[in-house]
């Protein structure tokens, strides 16, 4: 299992879980491929490193479609969310939360209007972004999901501040409802973040399990999800093939 040069505490936990399972772990010394490493079957890293390593070793990283969140009914999002090229977002004349769907090329934050976004000198006009209403989540949970069920998870924020804690049964139940209604549009191994807006449950976003932190989730159960989410391309089930990430 391959790791990038800089490891968070969460990535350390994933590595420990992998070694307990008998996997060999290798941490690259740079954002280039490790010298002498001929094969790797799994990875846990950010998109930039994954885009280098995955094609070289035949690893298939699974991720949500860039517009999955925007396609959900507002009963699940509790806000207006739209997917569009950044060139279209430049026309915004109101505050909006804008982010890149599956990487960090566009900083996720509230922009006063479209003129504050990175300009065409920094990003290609067709770069997709998600644009949503500004809302306040009073509590947020991360759900590691596998084969249509919430496999593990934890709270990661309370009142907009980092606050690790156990996964509530209400968050788990809402996650199960989301998977039942919209899980067909996701790979079999994925992370879904959910939270509370004015007392109502809502989907925050979907993230690739191979690039997501654990917070207080079980490392061993999260590893189950990560291994499926970034494994050998030849082992990918037909239903997951449409969700294989294509390097930008």
C-alpha cells in the first residue's frame, strides 16, 4: 500500500491498520514514484499523488461523479447546489460557497461573488466547480460506506469547529437513507459527509475514500473501504468501472 511523502495522523492510522492486516506499506520520499518499487496494489493519498501513482501501478481510484451532489433532491441537501464550469461561475453576483468536486484546485470557501474566484490565468475556463448556497452546519459527520451500507464513521465538527466524536445513530440512519435513494450514483466504496442544518439532516458532500481522513472512525473498518476504493484495476467490479478517476 503506497502513501505520499507527508503523512497526517489519520494516514498513520491507516498505515498501521494495513500492516496489522499483513500489507506492506511504502511511503514515497517525494511526489515522484518511489525508486525501485515495481508494484503496488493500493494507495492512500491526495489526488495529485494518486494521479501520478495510480496509472503507473495499475491502481483504480474510485470517486463520485463531479455532479453527484448537485443532482440530489433538495430534501437531501437542504440548499441549492449546482455544478458548472468556472467560466459560468464568474457571473455570480452573490455570496456562494464554491469548491472543486474531487480535488483542491479551487479553494473551498465562501466567495463574495464570482469575481473573487481564481481567474482564467490560473485555471481553465471549463474547470468544473460546485456552487451552493451559504449555510451553517451545526454538526458534521463522516461516513465510510461500503456495499450500500455505512461501514464506520465519526463526528468531525460541532458548531463549525473541529470536534471529534462517535458516530450518532441519527447520522448513520440518514446516511443509510442517502445510500438507499442515491447510492446507485456512487461507487461501492465512498465517503459521504452529512450534517445538520437548522435541525434537518443534509448531505455535505461525497469524497474519495482513498483521499479522506478518518477523524475518529475505526481505522480497521475504514481500511476495508479504502482498499476497495483504490485497488487493482483488474479487480474492479463492472458496476464500479464508471467511477474510476481519470487523471486531469
